[in-house]
């Protein structure tokens, strides 16, 4: 190895980590930090704040902390789900107003740091084609919710309809997690890790399919 390679980490494959690996490490640290709140007296406030943040800019979904808190206190699982839903809907409203009133100013900061331009354009196109029904799909399924809350503001979707659909979609998702925790206890983590995304995606596909069928028939 020459002196230039020793001084330049990018030139040394043994000392420079690939960019995707660095990003994974950052996300993993954030994930562990989120979970650490479950072991403190501030777990519920942290869950609420996380739910607000995830709906507008934070990358880690609140489900992970909701699950940890629910497993620690199963009798409070539905209470945790309620606060998670309230926080997520409020965060969705924040995301909506970012898209509605601040998009021209914040777009260079948000794209591509939070999500790609392609994802955002696709979400906006879905709003223009299907309207507020997409909010439920984004709120219930593993689709990144923040993309659709901000896109809803840019598309200027009806705000009361957006809020109502967010309550239903987010509430259904978080209360489903709480219900699994109450029903299966310690087995809930494995069940959610294995099947939760599959179940929510399947249900969302059925819902959107039914919506499109009604649109064609009516």
C-alpha cells in the first residue's frame, strides 16, 4: 500500500465502508435508540413523539416501540395504540401542511434525504388518480406514510377527508399490533416480524381492488 492509499480511506477498500452499509448502520442505531425508550419511564411520551415525527420526517416507524411497550405491559397495549394513533394523525397533519404551504422551500432538503423524487411523484400521481382512498392504503400498509402525508398537501387533498381516513388507516394498523400483543403475548414479536407486512399488504390490495371495482361499476 502506498502513502496516498493510506491517507485516503476511499482508496482503501479495507478501511472504507460502502455507502449503503453506512446508511444501514445509521438506521440500525436509530432503531436501537427508539427501542431503548421502552426501558425508561418515558416510553409512552416517546411513543407519542415518535408517532408524530414518523408521519412527517423520521425514518423509524412507531410500531417497533409500540410492540416493545405492549410486550412489557400487555394490559396497556390498546392504550399505547390509541396514543400512537393520535400522534401519527397529528404528524400526518404536520406533513400535510409541509406539502401544502412549505413545499417550495423544503423540497431541496427533503428530496433525496427522506425519499426519492420518483417516490414522491408517484404518490402525488396516485392522489390525483384515486383521491383520499390512498391515505388509508398508506396509513395501514408498510408503505412509508410520510411520503403520502406531504404529497397530500402538495396535491391539496381535502383536509377533513385526509384526517378522517388517516384516523381509520393508522388506527387499524396500530390496534392490530396491540391486538396481536394481547392475544399472543411473547409470541407476538415473531408473528409480527414474519407475517405483519404480508397481512397488511394483502388487506390493502383487497381494499384497493374493491375500491377500483366500485369505481368501475358505479
